[in-house]
C-alpha cells in the first residue's frame, strides 16, 4: 500500500496529477480541495494517498492532508459510493461544509453534486451522521500544501476550469455557463473552479 508520496509536480489537470518521485511518474486523482492548494508546476509537494487495486487497474488517489484522506475513506465505505462519487462530493463541498450538512441533515448541499439526487442525499446523510460524530471535534481548516499560489496561463485557465467541471460530472453547457458567470482577469483555473462550484446552487 502506498500511503504518501513526495515529489515534483509535473502536471495538474483536474482531477489528474502527475508527480515525479525520483524519476518515477505517478498518476494520481485528487478532489478540487487538494488542487486549490497545489504549488506551481516544478515545485515539490507531499501528498497523502489511498490506493485502490482492481482487476483491471491500480489507482492512486491524492489528498492534501490525512484528514482529507480519512474523509475519502469514510465516504467509499458507504453503500453505493465509489471513488468517483467520493471525489465529486469532496470537490463540490469543503470538508467542513460536508460535516455541517451532515450535522444539519441538509440535503440541499449534497444535491448540488453531480450524481447525487434527493433520495441518495438523504441516504448518505443518515449513514454519515454516526460516522461523523468523531469529526466534530477535529480542526476544521485544511492547511495549504505550499505558500506559492497556483498560476495558470490566461489562454488556458478558462478551458481548464470548464474541463475540470466536466470531469467532475457536470454537463458541458452547465460547466461553461458556471465558469463564464465568475470569470475575471487574473484568476487561476483553480480559483475559477472554486467560484463556479460555489455558484452552482
């Protein structure tokens, strides 16, 4: 089992990351909560990982800290929740937003996530209620991976943001509209994605 990787960030195209660890390139998938704090390409970063072994693939999922990884593990233990839906939930909601939604049994927060209907949201909230009791006492904020801000090229940042939303399960037209509604000069693709996701209520 691979639990942590430290290396040079070569590529980041949500939800995919390519990390060079002493000459070996590891392909990972990560939620947007991790992408928001990634350093610029070429910088060193440490990621906590969860490995899934299937008959046809060995997949690595990356997280900014152990708390994010533990949340992912709690989610995929639920009936009907696979890694893809877990990443979507962690991308559409900050960790503390998800915990608050569970505490309040608020389905409206979860149904914003692609692939989560009202009945699914209700079931997830009930199943997560007992599991999240231990999380209530944990610190809320996720520490950034690096003090260096992410910078995307002006030409590609909008396209990258739209592509990321599509990969998370949003329809192309819906993703384009959401990004266009929050687009401003100088914003990185990660910030565009963050604002677009917040606006999809």
